[in-house]
C-alpha cells in the first residue's frame, strides 16, 4: 500500500462574517497540496472565500460509549433557556 | 438486542440518518461499502468514454463544457470515495479492488463512444438515468452518503441539460448530424435503461437494502420514472426510440416497453463488454505510470511536513 | 475562408491566444491520466482557465479585425502555419514532469506579459489581463509547488524533472527574441526576459535542479508560424469535426 497520502477535513467560510462550515474531506500528501485539492474539489462554483484544512487524525470526538454521559445531562436544564422565565405582561425589552 | 442495535433500528425506523461513529450491523456497513465504492468507480471510469471526445469537441464552448463535466465526475468520485472512507475502507483498497475486478462499476461505461452525438446521448440518457437514481438516494439512511448525493445532484443538474443541448443541435442540424443522433439513441437506449439494475424480482441485494433504507425506491420503479420522462423528450427531438413496443399505457399512465436483453447485460457486467478491458487498462496505466510521482510527493512530505502524523 | 490577420494589435494578441489554446489542449490530454484524481481536477481547472482566456482573446481579435469571423473559426479553420503559439506549449506530455515543467516555464512568462498588458491602451485587453493574472498566479503556485516536490522528492523524480527541463529549455529562447510588434504592445520586453531568468534560476537552484548551458537550436520563429512537428497532430485531432462536416453547426 502506498503511504503518505493523508485525509484532511475541509472547512469553508462562505463569506466574511459567517462561521466556517465543515464541507467534507479531501486527500493530500502535504499541507499545500491539501489546501489546493480542497479548493479544486469544494470551491469550483464560488462556494467560499476562505478555506481551512485540518488533518483528519487531529479531530477528537466523543467516544460512542460515552455519548449519553456527555450529552443527556444537558437536556433537562430548562432554566438555561429564555422561555423558562415568566415575565408579567406589559414589561418590554426582556 | 443491545442498546446500540436498538438505537440503529430506531434511526432506520424514524427515517433519521446513521452517522459514521454510530453502531451499525456489519452487513449494513459492507453493503454500503460495496454500493458506494461501485458508485465512485462508476464516476471515475465514466470519465473515459467522454474523455474520448474531449480533444475533438467541435467548438470552444462544447470543449469547455465537456471538460467541466468530466471534472465534476472526478469530483463526484472523490466525494463518494470519502463517503466510503467513513465506513472504514481506504482509497488504496478501493483502487486495488477496482483493478483486481473485485469491485464493479456501472456497465454502461463499457460501451464505446463512436461519434460526437454520443456526447449528447451520454449526457441525456446516462446522466439522466444516474440523476433519477441519485435524487432517490438523497434520502438514503447513511448520513454521509445522503449529504454526498445532495451535493452531487446540485452540481449535476447541468450535466443532463448539456447532453440534451447537443442532441438538439444534432437532431435539428444537417441530415448527417441527425443520423448520428438517431444512431447514438439506438445504441444507448437499452443500456441506459439497464443501468437501473435487474428487475426487482431478480435483484440479489434489493430487499435488505430497501429494509435498511439504503435504497429508497426499487429498480423497476426508478426505471419506469426515467422512461416516462425520456420518451417525450425523444419525441421532441424527432427521434425514434429503438423499441417498437414503446407506447403510453392509458390504464397505468406509464409507457410499456419490450423485455430487455439481460443476457447482454450480464455478459457486460461479467467483463465481456466492448470496452471492459480498455477501461480498466487505461485506469491501471495512469496509476502505474505515475507511481514515481506519488512516491516523490510522499518523500517530499516526509522531508518537509512538520505536522506529526 | 481567409483567416489572415491584418491588424497589428490583433497579430500580437493572437500569439497570446494561440499559446493559451494550445497549452489548454495539451493539459486536457491529461484528463484521466494524472497521478491521482485530485491532480486530474487541478489540471482540468488550469486547462479551463486557458480555454476561457483564449476565447476572450479571440473575441477581442475578431472585434479588431471586424470581418465577421468568430473565435471558433479562428480555432478550427486555421492551418499549422497560421497558428502563432510559442513552441514550448505544443510539446507533448511525455510524463508528469514535462507537464509541470512546461507549465512552470509558461506561467512565469505569461504572468509577466499580462502584467505589462495592464498598461495597454485597449481597455478590453486591460480588463482581460486583470482577470487572467489571478488565474496565472494560481497556476504558478501550483506548478512551482510541484517543481519543488519533484525536484526535492526522490532521485527518480529529480532525474525526470531535470530531463524535462533540459528538453523544454531548448524551446524557450525564441520567446525572448522580441520583434517590433512585441515591443509596441508590451511596455518592457527586456523586463520579461529578466523576470523570467531570475525566477527560473532561483527556483531551479532551490529545487536541486540545474540550468544547463543549452546550445541554441536552429529553429525558425514562432512569430512567423513555425512549429515543431507536434502541432499538426494536435490540430488534426482538435479540428476534426468542423473540418469533416463543414456545413454542420455545433
């Protein structure tokens, strides 16, 4: 098997002021090649004004076994949302 | 049933998407790898029959359009290889499977493109059939595949129109051009219909794929949709669909057609089409002739890259 | 159909248009033949830029000439000796090193030429040059990165790149034998030579490649429609359909 060909994750900013959005992945042997490959694969139709590529192996994600432990405790904290609070009628700008 | 399997079944039942890090049955993963890599290989091998006319495109416009289209196909192959990679297979492995004959690609690309009108027929019929299939696959249950299909359908919207535009030029051009257009339709009609795969009753993988919602609509259903759309388009061109039994069935609202030549289909699938050998040889040659380039890129990266792998 | 160009500015511009077209065609030959798919897409992109550039330039030429001919007429109906591209760009794709070396040698040259065209009196030429310079800049980055990878990669890649450079440099000298037309429409022809030599020398040196002393070939000038034998084959493929079916519209 050939070595050296790495997978990179591609993030595109559509225009200044917007967040970078994950677009997919691309291949490349080195950084310059990866960003050029990402440009040619994901922005041929003017989809972006800025690009990031990150080696896929640098992405850290929550292990599947722990996903309930990570995310379920955040579901029932209703007081973190504005709709939890009752404000009398007639009070504005809250 | 453990909680992971239950979670998987829930996702399928509720029409949600399975994501790469979710648990999935091994057979679901294998089925997807087979289907997605075959889809990717089809995009890539599909570059060749069109590439055959790229250097001979008869106008600056058609040359640029065809090149952009072939380039999209390379891009779509890459999107699909990326999807397959999320299932735990590498690009090198997929390439090796293509070269060994273990992985298949759509048989349609084993037919030769003989005249410029074939660029019209390929875009109109072959891309047209692929688009019907891909639109349906936008609702597939595997998230990355579904998202890939959405992107691909958006980009491919010009491909079929490009083909039909050529058919219009040819069908309404000189008598020689019209003859070429009819000849191209004659040669590509039935192979394009067989792109949807065997009849539902004979399709080995279909029912499990439908149950897992990898496939959302059956082969025959998609094929009929394509026929119903395409016959009137052929009539507009003043061309004759090469099937004496094509006619609108008033009861069903669909076009009837003759039985297909499945012997030919399976013979081409099994490697005996007009260009099977040429397509694979071309792909292997490009790969092997350039081994030194990839080695150089790897050596250069090893010397210069500071990111730790 | 007499497609002889009459106007001096058009005569100058068609050299640039033909150079773009022929290089675009050579790069299109690489489609499905690259070292990996990503590079196929990259080369197709550069090829599309070149075809687009050629087409826009032919439009300007057709306007200047005003004889009703179209860019497609110029592309598909002219014979070998009526083409005025630099010989460098008609050289074949022997291997990927040739493709890259040819591109790099071309990109430095054309980048400087289009920079100077920003000073043109013809506003359409200025507008085109502004657009084109961005494309060439990208192509230049791409080809220079590859010169580096191949020059510094492995022994084999270095040897192949050296061979490509040695061969292609033979076709470069004519580029700098500027004539009166060049001197009229470019603001500083000596500058083209200097910029080109400096960049080539620096890049080759940095990539472990040699610029060997090359004996000038006895060769006639591209400005008079002289070519290598490759051009006829390239044109016969490219022009086949409009020539075989002269009455057809495509």
